[in-house]
């Protein structure tokens, strides 16, 4: 693939061309020249887009794609195209499929089906068989097939001893264990954050301590085992404080936050709109502020869209019975870029790759291209025509966003909206 990008503003602190607006020549998937003006002497495909900015390819650590088993929600082909059009060059895919991704063959299937795509698909294998929290899967076997981490998507592990064994075992081959932070004995049948709003509107609440108690337990186990732990989608101020202290103790822990938990609060549930029913639940403004501060100081390692497509009938029902989840790939950049600076948004969308065994690929001459193309300044209302996913369950419906991806260049392929 040969391309010439015209007048692209480069946002990449690891590149010598950071903050400069230049032409970029790409030949056979590698950057061969970056200069103020490059003549298209070979008549390559030329890309000139309004307010074009480029950065290292974005990464999402929590994406659900349905297939196999839930193709009516999303297929791998369309889901990967959606991720690419949303600016992501790499996605870690959750094991909430049918069958659940829990064997070497399951991981190999995902890798085989995605191998020719512009997107790098990183399978996350289930930590326990059928994600039921009772018996560990063949972790080492899945890692050999290409799994980058092991966790049961949005299913907390109640058995502390099993998590201890998983951390100890995985440490033998540098495996990353993920533990969803929720104590179901405390959460019980809660469906939103437990606070004034839940009392006002009469819905059962999930207290902050349901998350924080689980994190405190998991960090204690991590310290004992000296393992390697990732805590996905934290949501409370107390959780940020616990992980901040753990990092000061040099524990090998990382965590992520869902973008919608940075923006919305429990007050958005006053209208009983089930698109706002997510897990972990939307918390208070104090929690959202603490999460943003945790991103800024590095306590929180990465942001995620926590993209979770669901059939319409799973959302168009009474709030108590609606499923948790929102799609988020298409809105991720526009939402994040609306609350932090563009440079910060790019930083958070490219941070944390190394935890999932990825290397940074700076925008530099001689490097293979792994690049996102975007306009950081365009403002628009996020409506259904902005959605490429098969499912339309978005928390950001009718919301004003700022910034939109044009697409990506990766694996010697170009995908544009």
C-alpha cells in the first residue's frame, strides 16, 4: 500500500515531528518520508482531509463483538470495521461469546478470522470455565494460542482462593489476570449507584463499597502472590485511592475506566433511560472527578469504550430487567475529547498498550505504519447515523460530541469512514 497524506498535524510525543503539520509518504506500509511538502511523483493515492490530524493507533482494552454465538448483536467483520472507522488499530476482545472463549481452539478461531484485517484483535480468554467462577481454564494453553489476558467479563470472582491460584499460576508465564471489581454479596440485586438518586426514584442500589471491598481483597491477594493483575472499569473515588496506594507499594497492578463513567452520573437515570444502565453503574460527580484526576496522575492506566452491543429487546424493557451495557467505539474519541484536551485524549487512548504486550510505533521515518486519522475540532450531535455497529444501544444518543475519527492505517491497509 502506497499513500501520501497531505498537511497532517502529527500528535505523537515520541516522534521528532510532534506538533508539526507535514506531508507523510507511506510506501509498502512503511513511512519513507516526512516533510513540509512532498511531491506525488509516483501518482500514489493522495489523502487530503479537512483539519487532518494523525497519532499513533488507538487501543481499546475492553470490546465485546458478539461472534461467535451472538451475531445478531455484532459480527466480527462488522465490529472490526466499526472499530477501525472509530480510530482504533487494536482492540482486546472480551470472552462473553457463545461458546465463551475458554480454549486454545476458541482463541485460535478469533485470531484466524481477524488475521487479514486492518485491526489487530487481541483475544481475552475466560479465567474460569463457562465464566462461572468454579474452575480455572487452561490459561497457558490459551496464551500460546494468542490470548493476552484472562478474565470473566463483568463476572466477579467470589472465590478468593481461586484468584490466588490464578495469580500464582499465571506468574509462571507472565500471564495477566483480570478481576472484575464487584462483591455480589454487597451488590445483591442493585441496578444503579446507591445514593440519594436511587432512593428518590425507587431503584435498588449498588453501593460503592461493593466495588471497593473487592478491589481491596484483590490487591491483598496480589501482594501475597506477587502476580500480575488488571482491574477493568473502576468507577469510584475509593477505588482510585486504593489503586493509587497499591502502586505506591509497587504492586504489579493496572486498571481502566469506561469513558461514560467519566462523563455521566447517577442523576442521568432520573428518566429511567435504560441506555444509561451500565456496569459498573454511573456514580456521583465526586466519583467522576476522582476518576479524571486518576487518569491525569497515572493511577488509571487506560480508558476504554467498554463497547457492549445488545439486542434492542434487552434494552427496551423495564429498567430492572434491562441488560447492562452500551456500545461506545464510535463515540469514544468525541466523548473523551469533549472533557479533556485533544493531546490528553490521545494520550489516554494510546496509553496502556504495553500491558497487553503491544509496542508503541512512533510516527517516524522507517517505521511500519500504525496510525489513526482524525479531526479533533468538529462538533456534532451523536445520532444513529453516526453508528456503524449492528446494535444501537448507545449511552451517548443525542449528545453533543467534539472530534471524530476519519479512520486508520495499519497492517498495510487503509480504512476510512
